C-alpha cells in the first residue's frame, strides 16, 4: 500500500491549472507549427502565424493563452493500492483549482447555480472524473475547457442501422455547425458506444490524447484519419476564414454498447486544446 498526502494533490493541481493556461503542451505546440507550415491558403497561413506570435507572448510574459481560462476538468486515475491521507481527495482537487486560479490570476468563469448564475469567485467546483486501476500510481489530467468550443459539442443517439456512415455524418455535422465558433483549427474528440453519458465522457477524454496518436483498433484508426481528411476538406480553416487546416487531429474512443443503440458524442476543442498530464 502506497500513501499519498492530499497536500501533494493540491500542489500539483494548482501548478497544472497555471501551466495549462499559459503554455501549450508539446504535442499541441508541434501540431500548430506543422499546421503553419502546411496551410495552403495565404490568409489561413497568416492567421496561424499570428496565433504562433500570440502563444509566444503568452509564454514569455506569463499571460493566459486565452481570456477564457475555462472550467477545470480533472481526470484522476488512481491505483487501487494507493491510500490518500490528510483529508478528502475531492476537496483537495478543488482546493488545487482554487489556488491555481486565484494565485495564477486566471479568469474565474464558474457560476454556482446554472440558473441563478452567481460567480463562485474561485473557479470551483471542478468537473472531476475518477477511475480506479491496478497498481500504486496516480495519473492526473487537468484540461481547462473554454465554452466557445464546449458549446459546439453534440451527442447523437443513432440507431444501430445508421452504422459507420451515420457516425461519419454525425461528426461532420457537428464540425460544420460549429464553424468558426470553436476557434479553429480545432481538435475533435469523438466517443462511440456506451450510453448517453459514457460516449460524452469518452469524447472529452479523447481530447487529452497526444495529438496525432491513433487508436489501437484498426477500423477506429482508419476512421480518425478519414475524418481528419474530410474535416480539413470543409474549407472552414484557421479562424473560420477559409483554408486547409480546420482540424489538427481527430481522436476517437470507443466502448461496448447496447444492442439497440449507437451513441456518438463529439467534443470539440479550440486550437489551444489545454491539457497537462502528470503521474504522481
């Protein structure tokens, strides 16, 4: 049995919130630079180069890479041989978010009630997803999600007869409808299978995969490549002003489902696709 004090969780979550909002992850940085090189439309290339300048200024001057510093989404993958001491794990995660957003001078965007809408003033509570796995390690993913792109996300409850063509159409429909509102070039997370809520979770976690990585299942990997090609053929382009780079990556996660259903979720993220992953 391995013991982890919740103070370690607090400190890491705080640092990860600040890091995610000021610096691109290495995979996103590489993807953005490659996009600037390969973009064929002059205006699209100019926009991508301006985004590169903005990202450099943000990193150099410790300014958030986007004014919408998001709602903190946290994935906790805890080994079953880990024992947390010193308090509540959930409270520790929220305390880390609170410190990260207040000490990091990040915009506080969370309201305590979805209708009354009074700001909580510290960007808590976070949205936390837990999973228990074998071993004594803890993997933490912090992915602040801005709502320009979050509002463009969709869930489609397809029929089994819709098949793979229906899945393709659903993803392309979501991206077309999003257009410039998701701040392209975007990363597209897709969840297929499970239930209504499971496919949404699959699509959200797909955004934290290394950009350009592919699923181990052959047909899923082929679908990722096909969808990326077709999305980039839509002509939406950087900033929604036209071009050959509408998406940087399409990541598809799958899960078993019921004989009567084919749930599909599309969770779109903007060109910064903020995420930090640490193993504790």
